[in-house]
């Protein structure tokens, strides 16, 4: 029987206003942290929003952000047991003295004057607004920001009066131990989760067969008949390692994060400016079933032409895809490749090489590529 894949494909870019050669050796600091614990049982889903996570403080320049799922003893957890659908981190401002709980989400706080989400510079106005984020590929994907660039954060002059600068983490993990269909659970097929409404209680759209609207926090993927799930509770954490430098504008150039999404609904029309208010990103899409057998028999290609409303130089890029993806690329209008990012699939059982999963995406470090609007 042909399978229908759910594909998520976005491209994370770093742009700078100026391009120069590095002439200074940076003292890079590094620290590892653990997220608040997540208690998982076979088939369970954790998709919390965790506010005010541990993070380097002060006026700094981010050079990298790496992560993986570990158990309570610090051991890496393989994807075939706990699938890391995605993790994302957002900076935000919150009014001093206000503590946000795990019950809050950026969606229901969006209109609150006490909370200001700091978004990346990309085109999507509704989603993928994070600064960093990956998924199953996180262990073998380079996030290093090349010298002499860094992502500037914590500038005290940019913090609104009466607010504090903090960080939000969203982890989406699916425990696939004992489930009837590991691939179906990681693709969030609705029939395996037995849901008819999304996380906000809205009825699913007709024909919606799978996606993030079916595998939200506290949902449950179907277990095999006879599977004994007792005494299989597991505590997991996202272990994340941050690399940074103290900000020094005399030797560092600020890089700005842009995320582009292939599902962006924007179409060029008369009078379009390319402003993000014209864009709506769906984040995920279905690939129709294919009856041709054998590798390479069917390849689905999705393209999107976008008008860049900014000027600068691209110095880094990486794509995010789920299983089934075979790569993503950014092209100029004349067909010249600016950046391509290809998946690495595992071929074993151990963490970092799980067969059938994307365990890494190649990152591109082009000679600074100039783009203009």
C-alpha cells in the first residue's frame, strides 16, 4: 500500500548588512542546560511551552545552539523510542514581576500588553517565528554562526521600559514505544490519535488526515494490542548547549535570523511589497501516495517564489525536513543555487544513527551571497 508522507520544509538563514573577513580571534563561551522535565509514557505526546528557561544572560552574540533528548541519567534517548518532532526557542519581553506558566502559550498571550514575542526577520507572520529550531536532525546538524558574525541579543537599549528579556522553549516529543505504527505516529496521522479537534478545540478541517493538529500536548498514539505499558514511565529532558561571545561591536557584525517556508501562500501581484503581513505559512503539507515501487521512483518537488523585502548577505543556511525529505535549496531567480541543505539518514539503532530517521541536515556556509529586494 502506498504511503502518504507529511513533509515540513523550512529554510533557516542568517543575513548580515555588511560582509568582511574575520580578523579577530573570538573567545567563545559554552554552557549546557536541561529543560524542565517531561514525563513520558508509551504513545504519549509532550508539546509544552516552557517560559523563562535557563539561558546565558547579558548583552551577548549567539554562535550556536545544539540540543538532544536525554533521560534522567543524562543518557541520549534514541529517536525510535522518543521521537523529537521539533524544538524551538523564542526570545520575548515580559513585564517585570509577571511569571508565565506552562499553561500559557504564545497564541493566547498574543494580545497581552504584558508579553512581547521577539520574532525572527522572516516572511511568515503567523508561524515559524523562532530564533533557533530543529527536530530529529538536531544531533548532526551544525548551527555554528561563522566569524566574524553573531546573533546579537540582550541589548539593554532595546528592552522596553518595565520589561525583562527572557527565553521560551517549545519541545514536541512523541514516545513511540509500543505503538502500532511508529512512522504513522511520528507523521501525526489523525486516525492513530483518535482526535477530531485541534489543541484549541476547533474541529479539524475536512480531509485533514495528519499533522500537528492531531498530535498536540497530552494526546496519545495508539498502542499495540496486548502491549503492557505499566512501569514504563520515563522522564526526559531537552539538553541544550549554547555557544556565545560577549558582545563587542568593534569586532562583531550582527547577523539576523530569517526563516522561509515552502508552504508560504504569498503570490506576487501588482502592488505587492513582500511585507510579512502578506504572507501566511502553513508549515506542513501532504505528499500524495505514489504507486511506483523502488527508491527514486516518485519524487515530489514543491517550489515557492518569494520576493525578499530586505538587503544583505547570506552567510549561513540550513533546512528542516521530516522523514521522506530528500533536500531543499534556495535559488536566485536565474536558477543559481545560493544554498542547498541535504538530509542524512541513519542506518543503525544507536542515538544519532537511527535507521529510517533524518539524523542530520547539511548546513551551507557560502561565501557571503548578496541579496537585494
